[in-house]
């Protein structure tokens, strides 16, 4: 069993909530990974409501479509790396999208052992409809922020992402 390390610089660890049990308590409402995960899930769910009913695709399937729309010719592993999603989840999404003919799999030109993925015409049609909806949804999510806050938020995201990239 792992325990959170107490540190004077760690505002998320406190011993007041469970002091009687001799364990630290993690203030989840202030813990960055938890907050980002909840926010991401809520935003993804809201966006999924827009495309899942209309196109019958899941969040993972949309992410695969979105990545292949932007970066055609990736392998399934390439999609997993670019999205930081689990390889098994990506593999399942790819299988469903192949089954529905929204993507196509071809052998890589220089390495015949490796397959690459691209959107099919039907996949491009879905992508072309969802992208404007996704951008409008993003505008609505960011609407509470003014222009300077949006720019600062984007810069902070970039700064936080940089050391986490492989």
C-alpha cells in the first residue's frame, strides 16, 4: 500500500480529515491530476453528446478519427502515442472503425510488416461534420475566460505538457 508523502510545500496533503485513523488525507478538490481528469471527463462527455448520438462513435473512436484527420498514415501505436491513450483501447477503437469502414488500413510503403491507418471517404465525411461542432464546443467551454486568460491558459498548458512528453 502506498501513502502520500507529507511535505510543507504540498498543499494537497493534510492530516486533519482522517487524523483519528493515522492516515494522511489528499484534498482531491485541489489535487491537479484529479481536477484535470474530472475536467477532461466532463468536457469529453459534453463533446461526446454532440457526436455519439448522431454518428454512434465513442470518445476513443472520435480521438482516433481526430488524430488520423490531422496526421494520416499513423500506425495504431502511433495513434496511441500521440493521444497518450492505452494501446488496447486504441486497438479496440481502430477495430470498430475498420468494421464501420470509417478508417482504412494499408501496408506501409517502406516497411511491409507495418500497417498504417487513414480516414476513409466516410471517415472524412464524419470528421468534416464533427470538426466545426468540436471547435464551437471548445469556444463555449472557453467562453468564461477573456482573451488574455485564454492565451495564458494555452501557454500554461504548453508549459505543463513539455516535460511530460516522451
